[in-house]
């Protein structure tokens, strides 16, 4: 491990000549990182230039680290041949038993490393593809959802009620800005969701008053921060440059801000971030234990339950697809297999005896 970290930290990522297994990439628009910098610094420099989401940047770099460690830190990525890359990807499928989406993410990370950072056109031999079918999602019944939400700590009830009531993904919920919640029209706007797509969903009638009261409390906290000179929120770089004063405006504040202020690791500025995702993940686990729900429950289970219950209530699948933000209706179709009354509500012949 020490050797692999030395490899990642000390070796340059741009080769002096093309390796045997890859050829120089055709000229393309992009950043050529400093050839004297560490591979890690080069990688993050290109990620910022390409405006990759922070989570994508972290995930991609983690795959680069795993690649180097797989070969015991003895071979720089630029010197790996097509068979070695295939060996790594096959190992993920056969030994690591990863999901198909995980193997695809690893492949995408490697393509990004070679094409955008090392400026090589990677060659990968045939490798074992993950072919395991998608599994049915864990879904709670409506009584179980009621028990779960009743068992949640009071400070976490509103965000978790919104997860179930809107079908949002956890990070979509946590990244909501005040301007995204339109209580007058009962609409929540999701910007740059999965696949960088925008969509809208409803505000549950039951939560209109609690959400309005919550936003008023958040506003008071934001005003108090402002009096201390700390009322600015994080904005993506392009927005921050285009609207220099927007970070201090009310409409850009987080709907669910964290309790305390912290230094932003990216720029060191003291500000209030949104609630951390693991905070709500732990809250759901604790609530499931209190409610004695014998299922593997997570915040995403509430999204699965939202979709399933809408279908059970007679809403058409295209409507559910739109609310969930699925690109393909086939993705939404999986919920038809976990409905309480799939199809036409066929009764078992055993019940007719």
C-alpha cells in the first residue's frame, strides 16, 4: 500500500512517449495538465476544468487508486497494457462481484484518466462483463412507512417525509435551494438531478405548512449568520462568477442547512453547508430499529415506496416515470413487480379452494 501511494503521489501522469498498449489521443479541446505535477494533482486539475461534480471526481479518483493498488503499486497507469486493464475489470466482475453499474463506473473512470488526463487513447482487451440482473427494490407498505416516520427523531421528520412524499433522491433533497420550493404553486424543482436533468415534483399538501414554518426558521438562522458576516452559501464556480452577490441572497440558501458552520475543504471559506447525507441515513436506520421493521431500510427505500404506492393507487406508469426522473420507462417498470396487487390483482388458485 505504501508503494502504491508513492506511485500515485510522486509520478507524473504524462508519458514522454506513447506506451506499447496505447496511442496518443487525437488533438481535442481540453486541458493538458502540468507534466511535472503529481498524478493526483493532474487528475483533480482536469476534473475541475471539466466541471465534474465533486462526488464524481472523488469516485473516479478512487477507481484510479484501486487500479494502481491492484498491481501492487508497481506499474504506472500509463504503462499498463490492454490485457492488464481487462484483467482489472474482469477481477471486479468475477472476484469483486460488483454490480453492472459499478463496473461501468470503473470503466468510465479509466477512460477519463487516459483520455482527459494522460491524453492517451486507451486500448482495453475483452473482459468479463457483469451480467447479473437487476434486483427487485426493497419496498415498505404504507403502514410500515407510517411506523417508520413516526419513529424518526423530530429534527429529521420533515426531510424524510419529503423523501417519501416527493420521490426525490437523497442528494436531490439535500441540494434543494430556497428558490426551488414554490409553495404558491405546490411545486419543487429539481435542478441537475441524476443525468444532469431538471424536473419537478409536487409538495405534499400535508407538508405545506410545516415546510413554510421550517423555511421561516431557516431564514432567521441565515439572517443571524449574516449579522456575523457569514451568510454566504456555496455556489458552483460558474454561478459564483456570473452572480458575485448571489451567495448572500436568501433564494440561494439551502432548504436543509447544517446545524453548524464549517470551513469548506475546497476553498477554506467558513460557511453553512447542507445537512450531510449520512445524518439522514443514520436517522432512517435508527427509526427502522425503533419501529421494528425487519427490512433493509435506507432513505432510498422511501423513494422506492413512493413509486410503488403511486402505481398501487392507480397512477399511470408514465406519470411515475416523470416524477422519478427516469430516462427509460423500463427502469420504472421494475416497481410493477413489487406492487401489492400486480397486474389485475390475480388471486392464487389456492385461495379458491
